[in-house]
C-alpha cells in the first residue's frame, strides 16, 4: 500500500494509501557530509524536476544533494525517521503530502520555515495550512493537485451546476460513482458540503446517496482511474469524479465540462492537497533551507509545475498552458473554489465509511 503524489486522493486511509504508480527505491545513501543534503522524493518526473533545482543549488552554493526515493508509500518515511530519531538524523528535507506532514508536525520533527527565502512568494493559504499552534510555518508548499466532478456535454444536455442536479431523470444510467477507497471519499464529502455538512458531518451525504442510488441514475461503481477514464471515453457513463491529471486525456478524447468553478454550488469544488517539503531539525537544516529557496524559485517552480502536471505554488510562476484549464492557481481561485479536507480526520474514519457504503448504498445501487 502506498501514497504517491497522484495516488494520494485515490486511497482509503491516508497512512496506508494505495499508490497509482510503482516507485523505484534507491538504497539509502551514506550519511551526508556538512555540505551534502539527503533529500527524499518520488521517482519519475518528480525526481527529474527536482534534480533541475538541485543542479541550480549546487552550481550556486557548491553543495550537493543526495537523493533517496520513497520506498513504497511516502508514509513509510515516518517509521524510518522515528526509528533513529533524535540520535541519528538521516534525512534533511522530505517531499510529501498533507497526510504525511500532519504526523511529522505532531512529532515535532519539522523546522520552522518562515525564514526560507521566497516563502513570501508562495500562496499564503497553502503556507497557512501547515502552521503550528504558535503560528510558525512548518511546510514549504511547491504545488497543488486534486480532483473534482465533470461530465460529457455530448451525452448530457442539461447544465449541471449543483450536486442535487444529479437526481435529474435525464441522467438515468449516466453517472459513475467511485469506490469509497478512491480519492479519500472526496466525491461524497462534496455531497455533504452541498447539503450543509462536511467530512465531520456526512449524514447529509448518506441521505443524498441513498436517494441517488435508488434513482437509477448510477450506471456503475468505478474501481480505479483506468475504469473512470475508459467509462467516460467509451460512453459507458457521462458523468463522474476523478483527478486533475486524468481529466486532461479524457478532455482530448471527448467534449467535457469541468465542475470545479461552479459559483452556485458549495459541493462542486476542487478538492486539493499540497505537495511540499518538510525540513527536519538537524545539523544541516540551515543548508536545507537554502535548497528549499531554489525549489520554490519562480522559474524553477514554473518548470516544476509544467513537468509534473500540477499548479505551481509561487504566485509569480505561470501555470503551464497545457494544464491551466484544469487547475486552480491563483489566491482568489483557491479561496473561492478550492476545498482542503481534514486528511487527519478522514484517515481515522474512512474504514468505517467504506463499510457503511457497502452495506447501505451498494444494495440500493443493485436495485436501482
């Protein structure tokens, strides 16, 4: 089980999430020297994008960066740090996601990062998501990513502007719901938001789901991203929920309307998570902060977003034109259309929610 950047929102529990991409693992490097940082990230395009910043850092400072890839899921780094903390600090800077940063903050492992050069250029709302009880910033955001609803305009004529529109009889057999293990229950939390609840009060969503399941509008329950992409592109369904990175290939195949900028809806929001860096307290934390300033530098952050299909966190960095329509990249957009769920709370309850979906909603879907 794993957490990957793209796989985070697709799993059942934030500390043991199923990742979408296999990750290669690099053997642990030797203990870093004073001018040598050990940084942890994912493989593939994320590693390549981070290496560009590392080269700029090395060229400027003469210091080097040793890379270790997340072994399995990024949550596994927690046990590896805990095993030697505080006697031996093997990692200096770690790239991860909200569910990993939350326990790192609780453990007291992370440095204050308000003094990182360039942090004042990062979207304030992202930085504020990771402040401790004393108001100190603990995470350096580098990008945002997430998921939301969308539909095929050649299959659905009526405008979908709010969650309750999903009950319209014209949508019979056209909706694909997600298995509750996918995207940390986000589509159902969205339903709760529309109807006055949230992740801590899902009862409005359960009542709506029962009505939707009995309506006959749901064609199938999708088990993976591949299922969702295939079902939408083949016309097996006309409306569903998936990640930002999946909407792009769907959009190229069929005409779609994305539902992450609906002013009339409280539920049709982009559910976002933060991709960022945490600096561990240790002998090289000062050097790690220098490296972090390169990771969020305007030009490097802009290139990072383009290479990883994500919205850069630097307010001065432009979102790649290829993904601009799919992401929220301005402070105003984030305030108006984004929702950052409480991943810590979700991780503690999603197992129970999944069982409830199976026992209360699935039988109605079969009959509907």
